C-alpha cells in the first residue's frame, strides 16, 4: 500500500490541500491522510501552541503511515511544506511535494496589488465580495504574535534541513502569490540535495495554489511525479 501525508499551512486547515487530496483519491487507492495541526481549523486557537506541537502532530501521522504502508509520500503546503521538508530529512519518505512552501515569505509586489484591489472594493462598497479580505480578516484578528514567532522557528528548522533531503522532490509555486515570493521555490530547489528535483510555476495562482490558477495542470503534474 502507498500512503500519502498532506500537511496544511499556518492558520489554515485541511481545506487548503483538500482539492489535491481529493484528486489523488479519485486517481488511486492510496491511503491519504490530512491531519489538522494543533490550534488550527475554522476557529483558530493558537495561544500557547508551539511549533513542536505542529511538528509532532504531523510526525505522528507520518509514523503511522510508515508503519502501515510500503511507500510513503509527503505533500506540504506553505508552512506545511516546511514541516514536510523537516520530516523528510529525518524519515524514510519516498517522495516529497512542496506547494507554496514558505522558505521566504511576504511578496511585497503582490501584496501592493492585492491592497489596491482591497481599496478599490472598499470605495465601491464591495469589500464583502473580496475573497482576500473575507479569507484573512479573521486570521489577522485571531493570530497572536507568539504564534507568528513559532512559524518563524519552523522556517529556520526547515532551512537547515533542505541540504539533508535526497529523495525526489517536486516544488510548485504560484506566480501571483501574495504571501510567499516566487523566489522561495528557487531558493529551495537549489538547496535540496536531491538528484531528481522539479520546479513548476503555476501561472496566475495565488497563495492557495490548490484553489487558484490552473489547478488541473498542477494536480496532473503532482500525480505524474508521484506515480512515476
């Protein structure tokens, strides 16, 4: 049996990777697991939660898959990509997929464009229709500064782990990502030690790469990489 662990991002939930997970379920008989990291979900509760809690949660799910399955793949989105990289460097994972992995963060050029859209919608009394505003207003209110510092710890841990990754890796990045700069993907690509590594840019995809841009092409490429 093949197992596949999918890890969502900071302040997110399984919905961030669910479209890809569903696609893989339709195409395969793999055991696909998408854990909810501590403090995450629809109602954020990140107070007193540490990066170790997030890593331990993902690692437990990985260890269970490694115990049950002959091969295990790991897919990580945003901060989940960093956790995926950290775990892959320490466990016998067969292949790694990184989606919008936040080795670097905050794409100021795209942020400026998104802010212009927010201002335009505000002036036209259409802010309630702006997807970016609706998705992130709760997170901005509910995310304590201490949680952001824990996220930064994950970034540091992952950066030190890249050189220890030798398994095949597929790195995907949206070209219109307002959270993770496009250069983050190349940063990872040139730091992993994998002989087989792929770098794919999803045109017009924003940070939620499984929900925006050419999702179908991305999913097909991920599936081809994993099943090849």
